[in-house]
C-alpha cells in the first residue's frame, strides 16, 4: 500500500471514529424523567436513595436533611441555582442537565436551591 493510501485510510478511520455516538461509562444510569419546571434530587448515585422534587415556582428552598450536603445525583427540567454556604458558592444548572454521580462534586456541599440563573 502506498504512503498516500495508508494516510487516507488513517484519516477515514479517524473520521469514522468521530461519527460514532459516545458511549456512557459502564454502570452509569440513564437520567430518569423529571417533571417540567422541577429539579429531582436523589441521595445516592445513579438516581437511587431518597428522592425529592423541587419546583421552580416554590422559590428558594433548603434541601431536606437527607440531601443536605449529600446530593448523590440530580435531573433538571428547569433552570435553577444550586447554593452552598460556608463558604458561599453558587452553581447554575439548566433545563436538561443531569448528573448520575454528584456527591463527590458540588452535591457534597449543597445546602439549597433557587429558581432561575445564579
């Protein structure tokens, strides 16, 4: 095979690989449905454990004790602002966002949720 054909084959293989859909990590759960205008929180990863649904029209709410500093996963069906105190930090989340493993990130510090953008 000529050097040109070998290079062309490599380029085609690279383009084909980019066209393949990205696979989710092994064991990662697909996000469950959450009603529009809500954020659904779970105390464990992969959308397990105690669940709580916050609605945007309810305004700011402290997280319930089972989720305070312990949000394992979430699904957002609206824009919201996640809030942690001491030190204060805010994270915007948007309609369609979800995380199946959030406790090792901001979910391990989260204290409350508010409607809209931060």
